[in-house]
C-alpha cells in the first residue's frame, strides 16, 4: 500500500530491554481511547496494567477462542480471493459459532478488513519494518489484534494474550515473540495518538485515505463523484467526503425485502424486523440472524439493500408505451438474482414475465436458487445463460422493460464488501467501462420502441455512471433519457430527497443509509 510507513525502531528482540516505539521504557498503562477506529465515539476506558500481556510467548498456550480463529480463517481465504460476505457465514455455520460469539467474529473480520489501511502503518511503526516485509499470515493476525486494541471494546491484556495465542496456533511458535512485541507496542498508545503519528499532513487526500482506510485513488474518485452528481459543492465537498468515508467503515444495517405475493412486510415485522422507511417492500433487522426468519430461509424474503429495492421498484413503476398486453421484462445481468427475484414477483402481479440472463452456468445456477421460491409458487420466470452483449443482436426489440445492473467496481457497496477497496484498481475502471458500454448498447437494441431501459451500478464513479450513459446515448437518435427522480419514493409514497440534480438518481450511504446506487432511465423512442 502506498500510504504505509515503517517506524524507525526494531521490534523487541530476545535479551533486549522492552521499549516502546519511541525507545522509552514500557509504561504500565496503555492509556485511554475515546474513539474507535471508524471514528465513532465510545466510552473512555482504562486498559489497566499490562503485566498479564507481557507473559513470555513460550509460557502462553497454543490456543485461541473459536470466534478469533474463524475471523483469521476468513481473512486468509479473502487473501486467496474469497469474499468475506460469502466466506464468513459458512465458517460460522461450519464451526457452530452463534449469538454473541458470531457477532464478535463478524465485527473482527469486517473491521480488520475495512481498516487495514489505517492499521498497517500502525503495525509497521510498532514492528519497525514495512508491512510488505511481514509474512501475510502473520500480518493478518496482527490486523485482527490491532482491531481488538483500537477498534473494539476488548481489554488490552485479553487482546494481546489472545492474539499471541492465535499466532502460536496458526503462525507457529516462532511468530509468537514477534506478535507479542508488536501487540505490546500498539497497546501502549491509544487510537488518537496513533492517528497523530501515522496520518500524513499537508495533503488532504492522503490524510483522509489513511485516517479512513481507503486507497487514495478511491478517495479522489469519490470526491469527484460527489461534485459530479450534484451532491456537494466545492465548499461542502470535503466535509461530505469525510462523512461518506466514515459511512463506508460503519457496519451496514441488515435490510430485508419481502418479495411481493410471497411475503409481506408485516410477516417480517412479526419476526422482529422494523418496516423500512425507504422501501415499501423493505424491513430492517437491528439484531439477530436473518437466516433464523422462516420467510428468509424459504426464499420468500431475502437480505437486500434498500437501494437495490428502490431500483427494481423504479423500473417496474415507470410508464411505457409499447402497446402490448403481456409485457416481457429482461434482467440482462441477473446474478446472483436479488433484483431478478423482486422483479419477477412484481411482474407477476402485473401479468408480466421476467427473463433472467447470466453469462456463466455457475451464476445462472445462483439466479435459479434465488428464484426457487418464486418458481415453486407458480410464477413464470425464464432463466438462461448467454452473453449479454449479444442479446440485443439476437433478440432485437423484444422486451418492454430491461434492467442492466452492470458489472462495476462496487465502490458504492464498500460497507458490505470490505475487501473490494483493496482489490480494485484504476485499471478496472477502463476494462469495466468498455463492458458497460457494450452491455448498454445491447440492452437498448433488445428493447421495444416505447419501452424502457434502467441502467444501474453499485458504484458512483463518474466513469461508470454518467460517462457511460452519455457516451452511448449521444451516438443514438432512438433513445431519450427520462428524469428518474419521481420514481424514487419512500415507503409512505413521498419523494426521496437529495437524489441529485437529475435526470439521474444517485443514492449515498451517508445521506440515505443505502449503498451508493446509481440509476438512469432511458426510453426507446
């Protein structure tokens, strides 16, 4: 990472006096922390005397608790290309981790992944070496330890002891001493002090990137998006940008969708969820496992961000003039199937049939699984595998409503996909932009005159949103962009505010509490 730095001091070595990162002898108390690593206020607490945390590594047990081991296992899977939101539930289920332990493992996994951009320079300073000189498996152990010390309400002695125990178990006994020394040094300063030491000065973007743990290119892109979508002015953008970055590091609420005709919001309410204020088919679960709700287990309801719900509702409610009695709807890139399931049930109530397309057999299977409950109820859905770029040519002027939920960087869903910020690069913008344009051309070709196309991304990046739409539509005489803002209404039917200047819609985590969904409505003339 470009913003990581290493401190001038080496980690403790056998036989050397134990000193902190400045060379001073270790204090008995680690101080007080007033904020967690995501910037939220939390009660002050004393770490207390750390004599227990400096037990020699050889005297520690080679063990840790299941929740910490699960978090470590997921981090290593993520390092190999897995996705935390898919890997963690499987790990918790396989290990039988539930309740408070599951919540602890979840916060530990997501927090350490989200905030590694802040924790890595802290670890580097405490270790006296750059993080690229630390083995990846040991570095993941230290990230988990740093989050316990600086981002969670874990007593310092417990965080150090358990992290060293984890290191001995999964990294080997030789790593225990190194992890012990680094963890002690981290524990000697509170979060505010560390921020003052590792966050660069004189460059606002670099400072925000480190403080809020985002790559600098993403910070710049989000700043441009706030201005470009009309969410900020040059006078407000810096404060708005910081609010957005803070939102990216906050755990997203569990949003549920009641699929029309299969489930209603009242049923989710009986299961403990509160009706959504944004979506008429949505509910919010403050705590607990959504999988414990029967409607979710059966597929009649599902976990789905309210922004995604609003996109599907907007497409379904837009006026068309194709003149057909039985509408055909197309979800061009349907996987894994959440929006397709909502569209299928909405369409069934209107006598419409949904066609769901995916590029690969594997993703088509995911769509089919997501739509099982709808299919079992007798709703007609056609599910197929094909290249979305070719459908416009193969099936011209066939569909009345087309949703193109385009493959994108996912920069609007960093709360839910914590590893995405570390995997994506600027090169992805170029590659995805070409694909997005080709898919939008195909979607337009597949639409009947008088029909509509909804172009959506879970990224606010201007190169994936406005620029794509502009590049495609300015070359055509058979389309017009429709102001979509009137289609976005809350659960009470009132217009949702702060959607941008139009005709596009841009949702924001720090404003609406949703993923940063972009939506453009195009009519085929």
